[in-house]
């Protein structure tokens, strides 16, 4: 097995151990391999090691890979910031979107979703850390947004997603994930049917699993470190 296959096995073992520690079924936790910046070849290598769900953050780069890997039975998840002029490409090419934070974007995705693909599974991204620089809907505005998105015919509202500010240590990492879990419980009590918590990355997936994550989104621990210059540059890949 190559490095990516070995890394995948190690990440899966982390998820199984975290699930056991939390008294959860490992099968309740999906692994989303975040392949942004990495090539279609890297994705194919992970696919050959049994990984099926992949997360992407940059629309054009992602669509290039999706077209190259058509026929590989991959489930594609969009997890990055969404500009209005990119919603059509996202609606046409992805199975899931984790990063909706406005009704305007949700409406466009719903209108532009091709009927033959069936409703697009979506999560609302919540700004759990309250930082003005982080995107996501605020906890205050979440219930109204969730109620509105739940009525859109082209979308299926599945749950909530967050990217907390980095924190050191298991207990500190758990806090924002626990908050997101409580937000989902309140929405469910209000009558919404939400089965998804998209939370946890390479450095904090154990804490997210402890608080009920159903998707963990892992990039670095699978594909290695992303080139720093490229990682901050939307839509640009190294060497392009
Ligand atoms: C890049 C990214 C990840 C993966 O982060 P790692 O720390 O590399 O595991 C997860 N979620 C989102 C939204 C991302 O943009």
C-alpha cells in the first residue's frame, strides 16, 4: 500500500478508537477525505484504498477532478466558501454541500439543482467561535435559516457543520462541538429532521467523535501537509 493508503488506515483506526471511547458505533461516523489542492491521482489512490467520500473547497479545481474521475463511484462533498456565481457548478456536480450560511446561496443551489440528480444534501455552517473572520451563520440566526432551507425543494437539509478556532487539548476542543450538537438537538425538537453533524478535522477528530460527529473531514492526516502558499489562495493549485 502507498502512503495515502497507510494514512487512511491510520485515520480509520483513530475513528474506531474514538468511537469505542465514546460508546458509539464506528459505522455511524463517515470519513470525508479532504482532497483540496491535491491531484486527481491522489484522489484515485485513496479511492483504490477503499475511500469513497471526498471533500473539496475550490469549485473549479474540484470540477476538474470530478470530470477526470467520472466513473470511479465517488461521492463529492463541497465544503468551502460559496460565491453566488459558482452555485450552478456546485449544484450540478456535487452530492453534498456542507458550507451553506445564507438563504440566498441556499435558494440558488435549490433552483439550479438538476431534477435528475435528486435533492442536494446540505448542512448549514455555524460560526461556533463567534469570530468575525470565520464564515457561518450565527447561533441566533440559525433557527430561521434552518426553517427556510428545510422548505427548499432542491435541497435536503441534513444537519450542521462547523470549523472551530484551533484549541489545544481534548477538553477545550470538545466545547464548540458540544455546542453544535446542542444546536442540532434544539432544531430537532422544533421538528426538523437532522441526522448530520459535520465536525472534526485532522487535529481534533477524536473530540468531534466524542460529541457526536457523523462526518469528520480529514485532509492533512491523509494526503499530507498542503503547500502553504496554495492553501490560502482560492482556486489556485500549486504549479498552475
Ligand atoms: C481543509 C479543510 C479540512 C481538512 O483540514 P485538515 O486539518 O487538513 O484535516 C476540513 N474542513 C474544511 C472545511 C476544510 O477547508
